[in-house]
């Protein structure tokens, strides 16, 4: 069963604009991670935010986590055509097997 | 450092045939995972391993078997392929510990006719 649900399913913006994707989940977590997948490729880890963190930055990426609402958002600032990809949130419930449960993803298209 | 590699990249099987997908990692990771990705479904965990000689079932294990005889390799087997197993299969690995990310292979696209 999917733990995370991304919203929107698809997002189309112009280069230079900001892109915001949201993720909601159902159960308590140890951390939440965001991954990017370019078409036809494997997933690449972007950023990890622990359950006791509220905000984290990495380059043009900003992630927030609200554990009371069981939600997270990923903001990509000043987007580029190369940011076109699918973005997935994944939750780690803290079990000893470190399994991730992925959402269905947001397809981001950045138009030049 | 090749990271996580998968063999083969593409495969077409007929219903009832068998095959093995190979995942190899050179990062000395303890944990390895097999996922399948279907359109609109995200990634679903098939089986995983927490160390050499161990395997465990994930969310969708039926129709698949796995083995981890060597730490660096994780094999996914389909004994009798079915059209429902048409999918893209991804392998991933990670270090042991609570805040590490998973590293993914490039995927194997499998079609069962």
C-alpha cells in the first residue's frame, strides 16, 4: 500500500519559476526522503529530512516537514529545463529493515 | 565506482518462461531491495535483504524469489513469468543505519507476452 501521496500528479511551469510539490503520508515516520527520476532512468536521492526537523535546504531545494499534519513539501526554486523529471517522496517508518514506502510521484515539466 | 548495476537492461519473455535479474553493488552496502514500478503506481517493494544470506518479503512478493549468496549481489528470479509481471524492475542498496538514502540501479524493463 502506498504510504505517501504526492500532489499534484503533474505540474507544468516555465523556466525560472518555482515548483512546489506536496506529499502526505499516513503513519508515523523516522524520516522522509525525496527522490528524482528522469525518464527511463533510476531514482536519485535528493534530500532526507528527519522527523524532528521542520525544514531543510540543499542548493535550490527546500523541504519542509509537518509531522502533525503528516505532510511534506518540496520546493524547487528558479527551475530549469533539466529539472524536468518525476519526483517521489518516500517514508521510512524507522523499522530495523529501513524499508521505504514510495508515493506515486509528481511529474514536473519545466518548459524553456 | 560503478554504484548499483543491473543485468539485463531489457528482456522479453513468453508466459511460463523463467529468468533471473542480477543486481550488483560495489559500495559494501548491507541492505539491498528489489522494487517494481508500474505506470501510475510508484515503486512497490518485492523482496529485500538485510545482509548476506538473508532475504525477506516485501509488499508484492508473489511470483518472485530472491537470493543473496554474496554481499554485493542480489538476484531476483521469476520461475514462471506471467503478463502481470510486465514492469520495470529496480534494485537499490544502502548502508545500515537510520538516516541513509537508497542508491538505485538503472532498471530492467521486462515484458511478458
